[in-house]
């Protein structure tokens, strides 16, 4: 057991992590894993008072702090920044986003009224939050900012090989460019910025229901892998796009 423990890379020292979109799916799994690893977790959601997952988990873990945040609402973002004034954040994970279930995203049947929704949520929301909380991250020890992106937004992988998905792909490509630009602006301040690719995560619990979905990644494996990537993230990796398994992905 000792040899096995020695073979594992040392985890980053527990600190404070903020996770957006923390009420379910990947966001909630980040909350669960970080809290169980001894971190202080600021878990944000649009309606935290309605999230049974967060309410029940926070009741059992005193290091979890629930906060209201709608990433597309400037007033909501400003209010959170005010409540967190003076609170150092070691790791900020921008996870809030949506696929819009790919509705109206096939050529010939495009729902043009949905384009703005996905761009505002998936691309504008993250930079709005980061800009408001960058001082908190600068005051932290680890100084890391991550965005949960997708290979759907990668030109190098031809949108991850996924057909259609016009609006989702465009929003993730925009997010990637925003984070790449941000990495350059924040480098002088000692802040590391990167995008994460979680893989095609089984957020619907297909495996638990005995449904086989080719290519699906278990949510615990994906988030555990991304946490390992975050733990080991160095300044030299700022401005990169990294898969949950540690492989650098093309923009």
C-alpha cells in the first residue's frame, strides 16, 4: 500500500475553490470531490435554494459554502463579487454552461433565436465572472483559473467530430479564444489560465441504468482526471487546452 501511495503524484495542498454551475452534473461532482479532499468549496448556482444536491451535501460538509450566481446577469455577478470581497480563491472553475440539448442546431433547421443564449452563457458568462473575481484569485496561493470547455469547440479536432451543433460549437470555440487571450493578459499577474476537456461525460446516469453509450466517460473518472490536471498545472501550461486524461488538445 505504501508503494502504491508513493507511486501517486502528491495532490495540491487543499485550499479554496470556486465552482460555477455547481448544482448538478460536472459542477456538483467537482464540489463533492474537492470537499471530500478537504478543500473549502464555494459552490455557485442560479437557484441554490432549490438544489437538493447542494443543500444536502453542504449540510454534511461545513467547508461547502452555497452562493447564488447567474453568470449572465451582471448584477448577480457584481453581488457575488461584493459578498466575496477579501476572500482569496486558489482555483476558480468556470463550469456553468449548456448544450441546449442541441435543439435547432442542424443546418436547414437552425433556431437562430437560440444562438445568443448559448453565446451569452457559454462564452460571455465565464469572462464576466472571471473579470469580477480575478482579484480574489490573485490573492490566492495557487492562482489558477480553469474553464470547462469541449472538443466541440476545437478547430484542430474538427469540432470533436460531432455533426451539427452549430451554436454549441461556436460558443465553445469563442470560450476557448477568450481563455487563450486571458492567459496572456494574466501571465504578468502570476495567474495560470487553461481550458479543460471533460470528454463525453455520462451526466444522465446511463451506466447506472444499464444503458451502454459508446464513448461515454464516467463522471467520477472525468472530474477526478480534471482535478489531477488542475493539481499539476504549471505556469508553463497557461494558455493550453487539456483533456481530463492529461493530454494537450489542439485549439
